[in-house]
C-alpha cells in the first residue's frame, strides 16, 4: 500500500489483486442461435428501421455509405455487420454480430447504443460514439481521430490509434496499446453534463 499524508489503517491491507471481469455472452449467444434458425441470406440496405423490435439475419449485414439504422431496436447477424462511411446508427440501437463489427469512417452512433461482437470490432477514423457500450470477445481498434463516450471492453487486445479519444472506461483482458496523442479520460471534458454540474 502507498499512503500520502496522515492516515490510520485498521485491519490488514490485502496484497491480492482483484480478478479480471469476464464477459458473459450467453444472452448474445441465445439471440445468435435464434438468428441461425432463420433462412440464410445477407442484408444490404441504406436504411433500416428497427421499429422497437428485433431483426434476425443468418448472414452478413451491410449498411451503405451515408445509410442509417433507426432505433430503438436490436439487429442480430450470424456473420459480420459492416456500417459504411458516413452512416448513422441511431439512439438505443443494439448490434450483435457472430463475427466482426466494422464502423466506417465518419460513422455517427447515438446515445444508448450497444455493440457486441464474437470476433473483432473496428471503429474507423473520425467516427463518433456518444454514450455507447462496445463489447467484443476478440480485438478492438479505435482508429485515428475516432471518439467514444462510454465503455470499451475486449477479451483481446485494444488499440487506440493516434488522436483517438475515449471518455469513460477502457478494459482489456489482454493488452491496451495507446498511440501518440490518443487520450482516455473519465470526466466529461466540457463539464456541462448533469453529473458534472453538481460538483
């Protein structure tokens, strides 16, 4: 233990480190199993309205450039989910992939988004995720100039590329590689949100 200043320790200080958290993927696996039971086929579209429901795809999902996924709702694909450059993922959208999730350059993701991937997640340059959870059982790449407010969790490596930014928490069960001028902070940088204004 390291203590600065005057302090009194009652009892014994533990030297044990807390165990690493695990990602319980059972709920995601159940939805992926439901999707696997659907007829095989890929979905390619520029606009998808989830309308508060669950869309199950036994195949790949590709959202075109400048496309939009409107929430709330859940999109489940047994293979990859690729959202092309300049697209929008609306508020309260959950994306669940049995393979990779890739958000193209300049993708905008609204508050309440939840992304889960069985393999890897790539968030390309200049994308913005405002209030999102990103969970993967593989690796996670946050590319040049991309920013996330929320949580990044990977069982594999996490790489924060140059000028990427996270406001929230970053947790890897492997390694975290933070490149030049990438930042991780835990407070809202504007200090204008309701939580910060109470200070």
